[in-house]
């Protein structure tokens, strides 16, 4: 085994750091969300963790465990072992809807579930359809323009109204101008 090093470097095997974490009991039980995400997950998932640390979920104290579970086998494996949970597309609305209820007479999850996209996802249809993470991002938040780009990946043939010059120069033509955020139906 190489010499003991506290900081990860390009020469440090991710499993060495994990082994150290496992051998020092206080590291297993007293890590804060930021320490855990930064010190344990970042060793192998550098870019994903970097994205997540700027996400509102991280800012509110959530860590990888919130969606992926404790994942002890994943963190301590010598090879590739899946985390405890990786939400399948049809599970994502319930996972996100557990915290993101929304405002109004119906919850975001109810709105999405009644949409054409939601019905396809929840029915596990062979036709791919977007779920919460497709539009909003998973480990990092998608900007409005990036959300629109996601829509246009499938909706390539747009009605003329979608490409018209906006009535106001203050707001550009946007899918959200006409389509409800989670229902996706044309607003009336």
C-alpha cells in the first residue's frame, strides 16, 4: 500500500481513500453532507459532485444519499457496484414529488402525471418521454434555454406560432409562453 495521504491526488486510488474512511470509525459516522459528498463521492465522481455542489439541493443540505441511499457497497467496492438506488424514469416523478409539491390546487406530481409526457413515463412506454430530470437536470440545474433545447430534441416540427417574432421585445418566444410547466398542454 502507498504512503498514507489525506488529500486525493491523481496518483491516489479512490479505493485507498475509501479504505481510510472505513478504517477510521469517526469518519463513517460524523461526516456532514458536504464532507461526505466532497470527500467520499468526489474521489470517483469529480465532475458530478462539482455540479451538485452548486445545485440548490446541496445548498439545502442534501447529499448523494437523498437520492441514491447509503450505498455502502458502492462506496466500498473494489470494482463497479451500483448505488442502492438509481431511479428509473417512472420512479423519478415520485422521488422529486416527495419534496417538490408545488403551489395551487394540484401538486406538480399530479400535473405531470396527467400530462401526455407523464402518462408515457409512468406507463413505462417504449416511447421515450421527459421526466423531471430531463427538463430540470439531475446533478446540476438546467437553464431555461437548455430546457428549451431539450424540448426541441423531440419536437423538431414546431407550429409557426412557436417561431414567430415575439409581441414584446422584452421576452423572447419560449415554449413556456404557451405551454404549462408540468402539464405541457397549451395554456388557455
